């Protein structure tokens, strides 16, 4: 089964591979958000909804709703680390609806959570850039051939000024050259 028409096709199996990759990144940093806001269930709900899809459930409005809720939690977060953790959770649920259109912005739906997790690692290490680069390398190693194949259907990640955006560009470049 493939997704709706676009510039290319994405199968449900491919979407599940992408969502699994994003979920793994989001789960790494979810404790940062939950430690700061233990009574806010929105990011965890997004990860749970993404996990359901990854494990074979149909994609439904549950992924869309929980993704939006987690992104709202990110906007309300007090620190950069909390914001990135909640946003990664939202990205995990949204990955079920990755669009098959050749736009650089779609790359964020694949790689932003891993870049966010790397940035959270840097922040937790007092801003140590070496920690972020180590986590980007680990994210590169976790990428499957299917994920890399999907990524290569899209243009390069958009450049950005934030450290998380820079880390995403580093990850994107390293995955594309690892083929």
C-alpha cells in the first residue's frame, strides 16, 4: 500500500521505518520534558501514538492530534531542552504522515528529532559540541538502508541558524554520503 500521490511514492512499510527512527530519537529525550513537566502527558501520548503506527496499526487522526498537542507543549516549554524534547515527540507522531513531495522541509520530519536529541545532549553537557556530534554519529549508525533510501528522495535539509538545524544538516549530509 502506498501513500497519496506526490512527487514519488512512499509505502506504509517505509513510513513505519521512518516513524521508528524518529520515535527512537524522541524516546531518548522524553525524560527531559517529563522531569520538568511531569503532569503534561502530551509528548508521551504522541510517542505512544507513533509506536502504535510503527507496530502495525493503521495511521489515524490519533497521530495527527497527538502530534499537534506535543508541538503545543513544545511552544509552552520553559527551556530549549524541554522544547526540543516535546517537539521530537510531536515529530514522531507526525512521521506517519510524511508527505511524498520533494520539498526540503519534509527532511525535518525525518531527521529533526535526532538533531534535537543531539542538541539536548549538548545542553545537558554544558553546551559541549563534541557530545552533539557523537550523538549525531550514533543517529547515523541507527539509520537503516530503507531510511536512507527514503531520505534520498528528498532535497537536502534546509539550512538554519539554530544549533539543532546545524546538527540536522550534519546528519543529513552524513547519511547521504554513507550509501
